[in-house]
C-alpha cells in the first residue's frame, strides 16, 4: 500500500484565507488573525479532537473528521511558521512549539527551516529540523513513518509549496462561513484544484463545509 | 474514557429495510434480498473498505466512514443470522461464517445464539458463541475489547434488541435511495430515535445519505 501525503483538518475562510500575513503572527496570535476560533471552532466541539481535555463533545459528521486525524499517520511535516512565531537564526533553543509538554502529534515531526537545530523529544513527539526541498523532506518523513501515511500540517505556505510540487494525495479543508478579506490564501476558489483532484463538498450541520479532495 | 457500543456502516433502504424476512436468507442470499449490493455498494467503492482486494477506490466522504470501521474497535457482537443461514441446533461445526479464512473483523467476535458451540480462531478473528441477554453479552465483549470500543455488527434484529435495551451509544446508518417494500425494518423513520439521540443527516455525492446518531 502506497504511503499517502495528507492534509487533514485544515481550516480556511469562505474567501480561502488560512492565516494573517506573516508579520501579523505573534506569540499571542499564532494565526495572525482576529478570533481564529471562528475557523477551527467546529473541530474543538467534537468528542475526538486530540486536544480535548474535558468529556463530552459531538459525535456526528465533524467527529468522523477529527477522529481521522491520527488514523494511520506515521509522521507530520510542518513549516517553520506553524512551529513558532520566530524568524531567522534561532537566538536560543528555548522555543519548543506552541503545544506544551504533550504535543498532539505523537509521531516524528519534520519542521522545514533554513536554520536547523538539534532534534528533541516531548512526550511521544520528536521534532526534527530539516532544510530541503519538498520531495526530499517527504522522503525523510516517509522513512520515519515506517509504512504509515504522512500528514502535512501547514501552514498555508507550506501546503501550497507541496501542492505546487504535486506531492499531496488527499486534502480535507474545512471552509468556515466567514469572510476575512486579507491574509494568506490557500486558494481563491477550491475549483483551482479540480484539474488534479476529485472533490466531495460536504456541508456540515455545524456550519462549516468540508472539502474532501483526492488525486485523479 | 468510556467504552462505546457502536453501529458502523449499517445499510438500509429508503423505507428502513436492512434484510429480507428471515426465511428468505439462504447460503446464496445472505441478506435475503435481491441485489443487496444496491444497499452496500457505496462502501465497496471506497479505498478503505476492509474487504477491498484491488487498488484504487474513492477517498471522499464515504471513505472517511469506511476508514472508521476498525478505528479503536476491540470486539464485535453479531446475531446468529449475521453469522450464517442455519437455524436451531448445529448439525455439525463445519460452518465458520461467510467471510472465508480472513474475516475482516480482526478482533474477538461474539455470536449471540441459544445454541452455543466451542470458540475458534480464523486468522486474527476469534469467534465466541454466547447465550445471554444484551447487557451480559456487552459486558463480555467489553472485557475482551480491553478498553477499546465494541461494534454491534447486526443483523437488524440484534441491533433493535440492543437499541431497545438502551445500550447503543452511536449509530452510523447509510440510507440508500431504493425502496424495498417488505423485509426486516430497522425503523419506519429515523425520527423514531430523536428522543434519545442527536442526528446529523449527511447526503453523500455517491447517492446514499449517512445518518449519524449519538446519544443525548
């Protein structure tokens, strides 16, 4: 069975925006957006969301999508801006991601950056820092995934880079019914991908519309 | 985390019928229905269907539902009519289910019957035969599941029995756009469950409408 490269639970506005422009990202505003929970709130409301700490939560359609987050995933690839708000050479190695001592990945994670630093482990997640083109980083992640699939976690610039390289097999993008106007676009319209992907458009009772793409 | 009892990928017609009347079931017609693939064909078209032997298959909405089939499932409960077409005392123990040498369950399976027989193993699946009320059988299955969830596989009479006992936590029922007229009903209308369950109704591009229930 081939190892897939998958986008999962990625959130954009109705006008295709996933984050604010890069200089708006700060320690207090990881997405560089006002009220980013308007984009990802649907996921947090489900029973299976990996970061859920309280019991309860919905078990309908949205829960199938969050429950799938870890299914057969053996590694994640992320861009440096998903990893943290700092740019350029590391002043020190104190920053270890946004996720505290129990990151939700529980696999090797490959952070793409021109400024590599030593790998480290937090609970079940090991962070590696790699400087390479998408195909090379994917090969590293697939080897670490030991036969399982690889998640491409974002941010949006990293996903576009892998889309442009033709490396992504499936994408789940949740489109929220809010318009943001300015920021970093995943797309102007999901139709941009239809030359290369099949698409199921699935409105959820929660208000988001799940867009499920898979390679033609 | 509580162990859930779940119905997954259960198929009914638009008029709520899941199988022909019991005396129509034969070795050649496990469902006692003409063309039962009209009910479950949507699942076989997906990439993740456990019985798939060829590459390919869709990876849209329907695939999320079939992919979830084995997720965190530690045991299955089924009725005797799902297990086979024979009724009453076993003439011999030659019948070992419909599924050949590699049953798709890969967990302990508890077959409810008044005519118990010794357990046996086929590949990763062990079949146990138990004579008990739903709550007792559920307790046995939950112990065997070692903390994971339990699937209630059917047939429709068994599911109704567990519904009546108030033991089912979530149900995924795929409703196909065909009317069968006569047979064994899961329901007259899905609304019958709304006093006890939340419901997401999710039309799939494949033509079936997924009904996702979870306990209030």
